[in-house]
C-alpha cells in the first residue's frame, strides 16, 4: 500500500525540520556555481521577492474583479513588457506561469484564429527551426498541429529564412523563431523571417523567453543586437520570461499579442456548465497572486538602473568565460552567442564525463545532446552571480578536462553503442529499458544515477524517437508513490 497521510499532525518545528532535511541534496541555489535553472540577483532581491510572494500567496487570480490588486499587477507588468519590446498601442498581453505556458498560448491562439479566418485548413502546420524551444513541439502535440521542423544554418545555428520559406504549405499557419535560442544563444534573422510571414499572411511568433528581457540592456551596453521585437513589422506575438534573466521568482512570464483580434482567440470562456462563469485569458484557472506580486516587486525594486547594473555584470561574466573557453585547445564554441548562453563541444574528448567531474567540484553545467548538425555539447546559462566565480570555474574546467583526457575511459563498449544505435522505436520496450537501467547500475525504481555520462553517451547515439521512449520510461519510473511504512 502507498504511504498514507499521518493520523496526527506534526508540530511547526517538525514540519520545517523535515523540509530542510528533504532539501539537503538539492542543487545549492545561491552558490554561484550553477549554470542552469537558477538566476541569482543576490540576497536583497531574493528577500524582496519572497516577501512579496508570500504577501499575495493566498490571493486568487481566478477572478480579477475580486482582486483588483492582481489585475493591476498584471496590467502594469504587461505594459512594462510591451514598452520594453517596442510594442505600440495595439499590443496586448497576459501574465503566465512560465515560458511554456506563453509558448503554448501563442500556438493555441494561432490555431483558433486560423480556424476562424481560414476554416478550410483542417490539418494546420507550424514551422519550427530545430533550435526552437521544445515547448513549441509540446504545443503542437497538445493542440494537434503538425510541427514542421526545418534545419538551421550549420555554422551560425540561426534559423534559415529560405528553409522556412521552402517549408510553407497551404496548411501553414504560424512560423516560430527565437531571440535568443536557448541552445546556442543566437538571435534568429527576425526581420527576414517576418518579411516571409507577411508575404504569406502567416502569424509569426518570436520566442523571447530567455533573451527578450536582457537583449535591450545589452544593446544599450554596446553589443550588436539586431531588431528582434515588435519594432519589426510582421512579428505578431512574443513570449518573454521574467523568471529567467529578469530575476523574478519562478512562475512569471508574459504572452504578448499584436492586437485584440488575436488575443480574443487566446481566451477560454465557458458559460454552459452548472457552475460559475469561467473566463481564463491563460491556461490556469485558480492561481496564486504570489508570482505576479513578486514579479512586480522585483521589477520595481531594481528598475531600469538596477537591471543595467546586472546586465553589465552578465556581459562581463560572459566575456570572461567565453574567452577562457576559447583559450582552451580542447573546446570549440558552437556559433557566435549573442547573449549569455554558450554551447561548446570538443574534438578531443567526450564532453559528458567533464560534466560529471565538474559536478563533483560543485559546478552544475548542462549537457545537450547532438541533433541536426549541432554536436553534443556543454551548455552554460551564465548569470550575474557567475562573474565572481568565473575564474574558479574556468580553472576547474581546465583541470576536469585534463582528468577526463588522462583517464581516456571508454564509457560505453562499442558493441553496446552499436546495438543502441540500431534500435528502432518499435524495438524499444519497457523490459529492454529495465535491462539497461540494471546494466547502468540504477536498477531500483526512483533511484537517480550518480553520474550521467554513460546515459548521455547512449542517448546521444540513439535515434531521437528511441531516446524519447527511453526518457519517457525513465520519468515514468522516477515518480513512484512511496510504500506505506507500518512503523509510522
Ligand atoms: C526557458 C525557455 C522556454 C520555456 O520556458 P519555461 O519557463 O521553462 O517553461 C521557452 N523558450 C526559450 C527560448 C526558453 O529559454
């Protein structure tokens, strides 16, 4: 039987002791040693965000007429986002729980808008450069659209306008591009793609989830940032996250639409059930006011000046780390990153064990698998907090690289690699997966493997559709209800 709720409650102290105990093995959020997941603007911003978040934790944004405070937070945050991205009076928007929700809404809105204006399209398609965030493939899957993946330039990793043009069919409804792309940190040629969208009467979403907020600050610092926002005619919607490089607590993003005629199709309304009237401009219904209050608080606490200070530190950190990696013979940076997201690969060693070695020293850096001409690589999301530890990180990276080279270990035997490479999605069964997990020393359900090099080596050679099945299986095994302990 699965674990049950306890019969009598714990004391407040016991609850918090348990919370601390649970968190003992978590990634340390404030150590400046993480190059993914965490955006750390320092203890003052952290304190203010938490205070604002808890102040509005119990308010419910389900009904903005009952909580005018929440409506005001949202409208002010959206207004700031529109100004930041050069939107005119036509642009409208909503606060969402994150980049994925913003991207989902961009696609759902396009689908429903086209159902109205072009009802003859019954099998709609969206064009996605392979560098577009996975959230758009999620949207295509959820909303039953066909994702049409197109290759990007093999040297710059930027979307290729001609490949996009060639992918347009009578069923195409929307094109997506990034400013910047997560994987390589580059800005797609937004003006060229926007022109193609306009010529073909298509919607065009620019995903500024990770880059949209910081790019304008870097531009003012003298970096060459091409036009990427609503100043470009033909850009019909944008997403921008506050919970990344705007340093707001998680659960904060916006979806912006060029016109209420589009946004109308974003809104879900239900007046034909027996309960209260439901009118949701975004996906969630009941939701806490915490994230929007905290977002408003951080934006207003830092202001333009505060963000310029942070942007300058991020730029310094990026320049330093990039130069350090470029100086190492073993590594090559993929493309020419235009923001603080750097991907680098190697001809002389496998990058995956370097990640494991770095982890032993308290650095969290992210693997990216090879796909469509983008070789397997190490990804760094550089933060303003990275600046103070950039030298230490580079020194450790150099040492870990030497360790991996000296070991010269073959992580996975050639015959297993060849077997895995030859697998088709039809071959892949849950039983096969269990055998593999046993072989890799993580037989127990829910146990996280120590190092991930072997797994990444295998995933990297697999057919992406087989890897997809393997990863789904992995997650399906990770979430298992703990057993009931009779002693409790
Ligand atoms: C992070 C990210 C997303 C998805 O955002 P979440 O907040 O993780 O849901 C979408 N697009 C890009 C470019 C991103 O970096």
